[in-house]
C-alpha cells in the first residue's frame, strides 16, 4: 500500500440518484423531450402516470480518504448538491451504495435556521444540532460569533435571522458547523458568500479540520475557493463524473470547457 494512503471515509460505488416529482402537467413540451432522454422503459409507465423523474446522478464512483479536501464542480444542475445530500444520508440512492465512516455533517446555504429567532439563539440551537454539548456551545459561542463577522457592523447577533442578508446567514451557518471537528464535513457553496477576509478565515479553518484527520467536501462555483482549499476535484457534468484528479488538472480542463463556449 502506498505510504500516503489513509483510511477511506466515504465510498461511493456506482451510484444513481433519481428524483420523482409527483404532480400533474407532466409530459408536455421540452419536459417530455428531457424525460424521454433520461428515463428507461421501466419508468415510462411512471411518466405516463404523471410522475416526473430526473436522473440527477449517473453511475458515480469514488473513494474519499482522511485528510482530503475534495472540491465538487460542474455547471448548473450537474448533480453536485444531490450527490452531497446523498453522502449526508438525506437522499436515497436508486442504485449502487454509499459507505461513510461516522455521521457526515452537511453544511448548506439551505440548512435549516430559524428565521424568527436571533442569531444568538440559532448559534446555540445549531451547535446542539451539530452534536456539541451545552457546555461546548457556551465555551465556543464567542469564537463562533467572532469568526462569522456578524457583529462587525453592529450588534446583529441579537437580531432575528430574518434581518440578515443571505451572505450573513450563510457565514453564520458555516461558523457554527466549523466550530466542531467533523469526520466528514460537506460544505455547499458556503465560501461563495462573504468577503475576502471571511473566505480566508474559512479556508484556514478547512485546513485545520483536515489536520484533525477529517475529510472535507466543498461544492462551489468559485474556482478560486476550490483552488485555495482543495487538493482533489470531482467534476460532475449532467450527473456523470467527468473527471476526478488533482485540483490543477481538473480545473484546467473545466475552465477550458466552461470558458470555451461551444468551441
Ligand atoms: N428536489 C428535487 N426534485 C426534482 N429534481 C431535482 C430536485 N433537486 C434537484 N433536482 C434536479 O436534479 C438535477 C441536479 O440538481 P443539483 O441541484 O444536484 O445540481 P447542482 O450541480 O448542485 O446545481 P447548481 O450548481 O445549480 O446548484 C437538476 O436537473 C435539478 O433540476
């Protein structure tokens, strides 16, 4: 075995994920064309019965190891968030298997925060939800707020979350989750928000989490964040894993793909 090879934390083995949307009005226009492309014979019956299916992830396999920070890239709708949710155990797979070591924590911009409660209450409840004890939350509270930068322009932490911009809310979410060590931390776009100094703090924290032998996944449209944070990148396109390799190699191909238009 290679000296650098550490223990696997996530194994994704030939995974397919299909969304089924129940409703009326299916089977018209471009939706039909898209459906016909993505569904097999077995599911045409469902389509006729008004069940729309979206084959969001197709035959994806990879193994993640301790200490790795892995970027997930791909154009809109390519299946990045879907794959992350499945690794977090929040979505069932249609085919294949996902093994994870411990309970992965998903940190997304859509993660549940209670808008009518203050930032402070959300930090305390969010910390508990992340598995910290009451004492740990109390001990880390000041650091979490400082890390988030929420109070830089006033005492926002005592105001309800609904008064926050989406960037502030995303920063607070990241700060709560980052206050704890995770075996597997899944981050969806958190770093795309926030100013440069918050991004720098986040990147430094991700490096720390990696030192504590965790694995970090980062979904982002910000190639610079990916470059600064990740040593390996998975590129998904239309649900398929198009490339898996060192960050520089994958980003080079991806930038050629996105920057090159049709050519
Ligand atoms: N809850 C859902 N129900 C039905 N289809 C969905 C659902 N969520 C996502 N999809 C579809 O699955 C496909 C993959 O979506 P996903 O959000 O995983 O892509 P993404 O790469 O994260 O996109 P983006 O970069 O735009 O955030 C898309 O075609 C999307 O429309």
